[in-house]
C-alpha cells in the first residue's frame, strides 16, 4: 500500500486559505461579534462602578457628563458588533449556541434600555428583534431574565 496516495486523498480536498481570509472569517462570525458585544457592555458597567468610587472621593469632577460620554461611546461600539449578527443565517445561529444566552440576553436588554432612553428607535427595534429571537431560541434558559 502506498501511503503517499492515501495522504493525497485528504490534502487535495482541503481548501487552503490565507491568514487574511481566516482572520476575516473569524471577525465576521457571530461568535466573535457576540463576545465583543458582551465584552463592551461588561467593561462599560465596570467603568461605571469605578466612576462611582471616584465620585465618592472627588466631588469636584463632573462625573455625570463623563458617565454619559462613556455610555454613548460604549453602547454605540457594542451595537456595531451585535448589528453584524444575522439571526437568519444558519451559521450565525449555530455560532450563537456557543455563547452564554443569559449574558447575551442581559447585555441586549441593557443596550435596548440605553437606546430607548436616548430615543434611537432603529437600534431599539433591532435589539428587540434580537432579544426576541434569543428568548425564543433559549426559551427554557432565559424565561425569568429581566433588567430593572
């Protein structure tokens, strides 16, 4: 038996991609975009806690405007990631199965609440659709989750 012929069977069938193509594929995946969305929202909430600590120590700073600026930047950047997720794409739906639906739904609710407050209704509509999709897909997991 010729082992070279056996390995040729597998090597010829593989699609060879460049590093740039692989990186682009990863950055367009729903898994990457959902993780980045969660990361931005989580970091934003951690930043707000640090601002509260600073407010208790330094009363002269205008922390309310700093908080509002940080929220605006953070939520818009986070939305840029979540808006790349297409829940009509089978690959994106499969990617969403890899993340924690509790964290994802919670971050979606926080974002929706923020954009509702600033009256950006296009983003609110998208986030409501995404949240509805997540709640239906993971119905048994996300039943009692809500942001107050």
